[in-house]
C-alpha cells in the first residue's frame, strides 16, 4: 500500500484517506458532488471513484443515500471502501472497468450517476499510473465512460460530469449519443471576467427538455479568497443548483 494521508473536506464533515503521491482529490470532486440532485434513499452510481471523495461529499450533504462505486485501481478501490466505512456511508465499491456495461446494469437501475472521467485524449500525460489514468483517456475514452454511466441509470435518472471547459462539446455529444438529454451546463470560472476553466454538465436519460446554460459559478473574489457562493459549497455542503 502506498503512503497515505488523512485529509478533511467540507470543513471536516468528510475524512478522506488518500495517497500522498499521485492522484489526490481536489475542488472537482466537491463541485461534482454538489451538482447531483440526489435525495434521501436514492441509489447513486459513481464511475472512477478514486479514494471516494465525490461520493463521500455527496453523502455528507444528502443523508440516507446508497452508493454503488466502481474503480479500476485495486488500491484506490480499497481506500474508497475504507473511507466509506470510516464515514458511516452505505457504499459498495467494486473493482471494475467502465468498458463492462454489464457491470453497470447489475449495479442499477440507479437514480443518479456521476464521474470525473479522464478527459484529455492526447498530450503529455503526468507521471504515475494512477494519476495518468485519472486525466488521460485510454481504452473506453470519454464516450465509453458516459455509456457506462447511462447503462446503469433508470429512465429519467441524471448523469453528472465535471470536465475541462475545452471538452464540454465532446461531453455533450457523448451524452446525446448515450440517449441522455435535457442538458444543464454550468461553467466554473476562477474570477469574474475570466474564461471558465471547468464545466459541470448534467443530463437526464431519455430527457427531452431544451438545454440550459447557467450563469458562471465564480470561485474567487479579486483578493483571491473564495466567494461567498463558493465557500457555501466547498465548506458548508450547499448544492450548486437549487432544485
């Protein structure tokens, strides 16, 4: 087992054991969790859960969820399962691959699905197998990840993604290709006036409503501190969108 550290998310609501080196959870996991419209009793599927940060943050915000998580790296899957137990979360973490659509169907039908998938199709990957797998596509690719999430969903269930802004078009195209519509797009910008660096995308399986583009979510004030809205999400587990 690699060296680990114990960290806190959501102002201490979540305790997260994760590797000291390699892929570590950051803002993306917290924002993704805040974008899922889950309610108590729902079953949520996460693909590529890593050490569990996103589903832990979602479960801290919405009590009574059931989590079905999938992670291809055995060491990370074990950390995620241990983190679920330590945080008192009803989660089952399965070591598996997103190419296995039958696995997604066995875990479902789920009310919601989410992922922070590998997003870059090319370029120079970072060092380390776990970090490389978390950021650069291989095997299934972005479309394959979305097929997996959609396969585990019930009709009208939601799928949520966090992606670099440069990949929002590929994400929406893959969602439509997997039978998901009613797209909701939330740009995330570092400061007012800056171009968005991240986007959060949500869609419904078999959804037919028109797409919606929300105003940008701003992370930092001019002085570099988190905005009041960002602080409410990142520290106090407020949802990003009022349903």
